[in-house]
C-alpha cells in the first residue's frame, strides 16, 4: 500500500501539482473544521446525502455532513458534455457559490466525500483555480458517519 501511495505522490509532483495528496484524519477534521473553524471543508457527495435528506447507500452510517462544511457535488465541476473540468472561471464560480473562500489563502481546505475518491476530483478542480493547499480526508463519510464521537449536521438541525 505505501509503495502505491508514494507512487501517487510522485506522479502528482511530476505533473507540477505540488503535494496535493495530503491526508487528514477524523480527529484533525473535528478540531480544524468543527471546533476551531481554522480550515474550510468541501464535500463532494450529492446534496441529499450532504443535507441528510437522502439515506446513505451504506448501512449503519449517519445521515448528514461535517459541521461547517460546504457542498459541491463533484459533477458540478465537470462539463456535462465532455466530462472534463469546467474552465477555471466557471470552476471558481461553482466553489464560491457554495460558500468556499478561495481567495482566503490563510484558511487551508479539506476535501471529503463518501469514500475519499470523489474528494480528489474537487482537490484537482481547486488546483485548477490556484488552490494547491487542499488536503483530502480519505476516511470521508464512511468513517465520519460511522463514529459516535464526532458531530453530524443535517438540514433539519440547521
């Protein structure tokens, strides 16, 4: 596993993407996003799952989102016709309309999703608009939604 992870890091660096493959833990997300609001958090899941109005596809997971996170379902950063990323101007608009402060360089960004995969799409999309400091919480909702020691926000609890 670690060889593959090192290979991913090297591939990302060789393409000039910096060290975008930084991982976060549930504990660091709880502290930095929920408690101190020191970092921004963006969730790539569909709106219904993010708001807790649609059941999770995996049994035993809570419904909702990480408090203080913003929702950008990953298809919103892709051109529907080509499947490629939207241009930088449109990407920036998508993230800002969701409430992301892209110009606030003092606040790093954590990307999350259901399993840690589509969070990487948002990470690369943010790279396209100049944010090279995005970290991935690869435990994502599979981990967060299964724990009883972390807060969960739903549309109903807002």
